[in-house]
């Protein structure tokens, strides 16, 4: 009987320590909210081969999050969606408000929305949109572009501010917020690369590392 009690006490102790560590993690971790653009009723742009933007944004968002969490235990990743089933109505205004609400409810410290561009078939490259006053996101993008350039993902179309291109999910958040257009799915060659697992891993890792390095630098300062 005593042995059983000792075992039970040990289990309670282990569970208690684990719970304390989990709560400490929840309360003290830096939170990065990753938004997979579009989803559910909203396909986003559609490539010539029938690829939906919403499918690519989800794949990239989840892989970026995976790399971030695997690289730093002090960073917690939350998502606006993790499947094609969305938690908001089929309404653009309510859709955008829901994404912002999720970031706020999760007390996110950083927000990044993943998208893919569309234009004429010759357009290619990546770009991002941030608030003009958002120095953190600008610095993160600079590192991101350097990472992508070193990996051979071309080309950098530069960073734009929402002063000229208002974006609800960026402008309605007070935290560092970025919407990135990773590439053009209307460019046949670029789409082929974007869909390749090797390229996706490289791009996602480069984006993740830009956030990781910035967050770690802030923690060290």
C-alpha cells in the first residue's frame, strides 16, 4: 500500500511540475501569430493549373510555424487557421476582423500573414506590406530578404507601407505586423518552384529564421 502511495505522489509531483512549466511557457513565451491568407469560401488567386492560393498559404504558414517552434522553445506559434475549415462567416469584412481578433485574443507579439501574388504571367518575386511606423517588421523583412537572396530565391520587389496600400489585418494591430506575398502563382515557372517541397522548405526556413533572429536579439538586449 505504501509503495502505491509513493508512486501516486511521484506521479502527482511530475504532473504538477509539468503543469507549472506549461503555464510558465504560456505566460512568458513570445507569441507569433501566423495567418494563412484566404481559406474556406475564399480561394484567393487561382493559378492557370487550378492551384488555389489558399492551399499554398496554409502549407507555407504551417511549415513556417513548425520551424519557429522547433528552433526556439521560448517562442509560441498560434495560427488563424490550421485547415481549410475557417471559424468565421463567408463574409470578407467579418473574415478580416476574425483574423485580427484571433491575434489579439492570443496576445500575439508578432503577426505575419502569408499570401501569394497574381498579375500578368511575367511578374515574379516577393514583397511585403507593413505600417510605415513599424520598425520591427521592416528589420525582420530586411533579414528575410537577405536569407532568401542567399538561398537563391529571387527577386526582392521591396517593402511597401500601408500608407499607400491600406491592409486591415496589418493596420488594425498595434504589434509588429506584416503581410508577405511570397511569389506569383500566375507565373508558371515561379509557381512550379513554389509547389516544390525543397523550395518550400527553404523559403519557410528563411522566413522563420528572420523572426527567430530578431526575437532572440530583442531578448538579449
